[in-house]
C-alpha cells in the first residue's frame, strides 16, 4: 500500500517538478541572458561612454498580480531615464525562493527588491554595495528619511534604498448600524471597546430576536490580528521597550499582562470567537461580514472590502472606523519600521563604482514626482483623470491592474518622501480610514530593536518566540495562570532569551 | 598450500574481472535496460546524499559547501541538548505507535470485509468510495474537520449543545489531538490501503476455500485459516515498510493541526525543523535533524527486517 502510494506521490512530485522546472527555466533563461547582456553593456558604458547610450539595468521584482504587466509604462520609464530596463517579474509566492536561489548561484541582477534580515550576514560579508555615502549626491534620494534608513542599516551603515509604507494602519472597525441600534457612541477608550463587545453579544444588536452575535472577531495572528493593537492601547512597548535604561522584551512589561487579561476576560465571557487562536483570516472576515460579530481590530483600510461584502448580505449594514483608543496610559499605536522592502545592490552584478552611480541615478529619477506618479497611478487620461488636483483612478480596474499596479513593487520612497499627487477615495469609509492611518503617525510607538542586531535572535528568535506565543494563548484561554506564564518567560530567558536581551542591549549601547 | 593460496588470490580476481566484463558484454542489452534506473538512483538519490556534509558546517548559501566553516558536531549537540528534544521524540514515537497499532490493521480489516462481499458491483462501489479521500490534500481534510469541530458553530459542537451536552474543544486541546490525528489518517488512507490486500486476496486459490467448506469450515474459520495466512507475507512486507517510515508522520498534516494549545503533544521533528531551522535559514541545523531522523528510521527498518526473517518471513531485502 505504502509503496504504491509512494510511487504515485513520486510521479506527482516528478510532474510538478518538471512543470516548475519548465517555468523556472523560462524565467531563468530570460534573467540569465538579461544579466549577462547587461554586464557587458554596463561595463562598456561604465568605461567608455557612461553618458552616451542608455544604461542597462537589470532588476528582480515581486509580481502581486496574476500577469506580467504590459511594457507600456516600462517603455516610458526607459525613455525618461535613458536606460534599458530588464525587470524580472517573479510571483509573490515563490519570490523569496527565487531570490535565495539566485543569490546562492551568484546570478542576482543589479537591483534586488527583498527583505533585509535574510541578507544581514551576506551584507557583513561584503556581498553588497554600501550606498550611504552616495545618497547626498542625489537630489531625490537624499529625501529618504534618515530614521527609516537607520532601521534598514546593518552595523550602522546603509546598504539599501527602501519602499515606503504607512507606519501604522491599525485601528478599530465596527458595525455602525449595531451601535446606533443600541445607542452606542464611537468607542474612545478600552473600556468602551469592552462595553461595546459585551452589548453586541448580549443585547441583540441586529434586532433579529436571536442570541446569535458576538462582540469581537479575531484570528490566529498575534501581530496583525487584535492582540498587538490592543496591547498598544494598554501601553505595551512595540516588541521591545526601555526599562531603567535597558531594553526588555514587551512580554516582560506589566502592560502585556494587562492585555492578556483583557482578552482572557473577553474569552471567558464569550465576547470573542472561542476558537480565535485557530481562526483563519477568511473565517474571521466572514464572522464580521455575515453579521455574527460586530468588532474587528486590525488594518483600517480593510473596511472597504469588509463593507462591500457585508452589504451584499445585508444592505443595511454600516461600518465605521476609529483610532486613538485610550488606555490607562493614554493613546499610542505600534508601527512598522517605516519600510516594506528594500533594494540591495549586489557586488556580483554591479561591478564598479561607476556602475553603482548609474543605478543610483536611475533610482533617483524614479523618485522624481513625475515618475513616481507614473508608477503609482499610470498615464493621465488613460489610467486616471485629475479633478480638483486629485487623482481619480479609472474604473477599469482590470486595465490598471494589468498595466500599472505591478510597478508599485519597483518604486522606492513614497508619499512621505516625494511630492506625489493625492488620490480621491471612492467611499467616505475609505477616506476616513486613510485619514486615521495618517493620524496614527502622531501617536506611534516604535520598535527600538529595528536597527539593532542580535545573533541569537537571528538564529533562534523564531523558535523562542513560539514559547511566548504559546504561553500567551494558553493564558488567554485560561489554561495557565500568571505563575505559569512567568515560568514560560523564565524558560524563554534560559533557552537563549537572556542572550538576546544582552546582545540587543550591547548593540543599543553602541548605537547611542 | 602456499602456492594455491597465492595463485587463487592472484588469479581469481583477474579471472572474475574478465568474466564479469565478459558477462556484461554478453548481456549488454539487459544492462542497458538497467542503466536509466541506475542513473536515476545515482543522480537523484546517492549523489545528493553528499549534501549531508552541511550538517557538520555552518552552511551559508553564498559561501557554498566548499567555503562554509566546519563546526563538527555542533548542530547535533544543539539538537540533543534542546529542552524540546525529548518531547519531540516522545510525540514522534507515540504517533508512530498509534499509526502502527491503530491504523495499520484497519485496511486489513476492511479488505477482509470487502472480500466477503459477494455482490460484485456493490463491492467495487464501496471500494472506490473509500479510497477517494486519499486524493484529497491534507489542507482540505483539516479544513473540513475545523468546520465540523469548531466551537464557533461547528456542526458537531452544535449537535452537542442541542442535546444539552457541553461543547468540546477538539481543536485546541492536548487530549483530543491524538484521536483527531489518527481518525483523519484512517479516513484518508484506510481505503487506499486496502488495494494491495485485495489484490493479494484475489490471488488465493479458490480450491482452498472449497476444500475447507467440505471440511465444514464456516466463514470465520475460512478467513482465519485461509485468507489471513495467504496474505501474511504481504502484511509483513507492508509492516516493515511502514516501520521504515517511522518518522514520516506527514509534515503537512501535523503542521495544519498544530497550534499553541496542543504543541506539547503535537510538535514532531518535521514541524520543529520548520520553525527552528528552515524559517530562520538554519540549513545546517535542519540537515542535522533530518539526518538524525533518517538514521532512526534506518535502524528501525533493519531491526524489523531482521525480526521478520527470524520469524521465517521473507523481509524486504
């Protein structure tokens, strides 16, 4: 039985592998020839005629849409920057594998869009160009925010350009119609949130006569689900916080315990979905969309998709968004380090300083308002129109998805660093959500370890974090008590956590 | 004495060589037919094994095998000193034992039952129906069981609460993980597992049954004295193969069932390698764990084979 099963598996694996190989082969072929060609071209340019012919630039970028974009915008970019672009589009799902494989085989293109952590060792090893000293020479690149660049630095040196993202999108989305039915105001404090969850559960907010609603819908994600955001409301540090001049992990702060107790209370009283530690994002959304739950804590712009779906089921559904939820210590919201991905320049493909400057000059031009708008919104009259100085995107979303959207993965910087056109939002909810995302910038809680480095964390951090994650869930579901949680924290310390604390603090002292 | 020893030790290998060459030359078409299979195993199974050396290095992709520093048994030490090691080993062996004791007999039982069905069409219908789950991925099976077992409007818990019973937290408890696991394995694999047994049973000489009926054996006697003994060697071979798979409990399946509330009984080597190794780019450590797992599997399969031979069965090699 087993052997036959194995054989079938083998056959399937074989076929899949073949299919993949075929796919990769195509890609690799393109990329390979591209890279080789570019090296020659680049060298020729670099030595003989750097200012004359178009500079050839190769890059690898994530493809978030099903299709490779048409080359309409690429052509325009080439024309305006006097370059010859070779962009290797790789679907999101296999992107990291592709980058790692290219890296291992020494075939990375000249510009690599990637996460940073995986390459830290290689950066230390001198595999990538340090670009910090050059940034001042470029009128647009020098606008990149120093505090964000610091977060992307390795041992205090800057090796990458970054793609900007809103620092914190977190907030509360709730059913406005339910709140109106019960005469509730928009929640302003953490007690309001509890109160709303309780009344949504017990007071039949949808007026259907059945006891079939709960307050909060959460999912199996402690960061982008409700937990981390609620912990901000209680004043917990973002990942790490300073205590008596020393960095300590968030879960050693009393505010973390308060957050756990809050969720535990919701769980005990049945105000949150019982299976939230194993609830998927889809199921969580469905709870909210279908009118089973009335509160959703997470990314504010999600309100658009949630409302669209909810109205299909119940045309009377209304939603509202809220931020600045006040806890015992005032307001605050955790933030990401200010970037989504970075662009690295491998020495294996960018051969000389001259060539590096050419590539940087290209990115400098990409950061000009004209080209940034082009990559963000497309061509005026074709992909968008302008009304009252604001962009109104074309209603043909298929067209923009095919021709424009993918280029967001190539662009660097963003609205904070470039004078870009603003977009007119389609619905008031969306507009309000975007406004609150901007407002979050005023109350950010930063992660002080973003620019720091710990060897033990790089090697064992994920596994150690599992200990804390498990203990947190176990506490919230009342299967361990406070002493039990402390015991797990001690275990974390003993199995390597203490080293992480020491290493981060050493790195912190050095940085200050 | 001396002379013969020398001549034999010198001449025999030479003779053997030449005769081997001659044999190959003579049967070259047959050897040519082996070649693709031989190359397959050499290229895809044996040569890649040399990659195991990275278990003894601090492997970095950009330095490659030749450039990465050698660190001896560091990664094995880390594994054996890991506080989770015994939990993981215990879980792995426990789930394996459950597989062997609870799951393994089920396909035999079903095959025997199906073999007794006289209505041909019905038999084929049932057979097809019960092996269909084999073609479903674990993602689907686990998702279905989540929908059925959830505390938030899961079908089974809804039925419980309608009957006035307490809801049971199947998905997030240490107690229910193992029963859930083995039932899912049986549901998915048992039907598929019957195929080989049924094939073996089809080969049993009908005269044996006829003779036993003459002697007055009823159905149960026939099963006990004819059906089961006839498929004994098949059972033994499959058992040995199953034991060889000792630590292959299905990463995907367990990974999907695993959560913070049942990690204590659900974490196995594969899931551990994923979180502690691959997710952090610790290739060398992952390799060391995988290597340890394979060695345990090899030892077990050899032991099982040895036992089978002792018991007078054929074994797999």
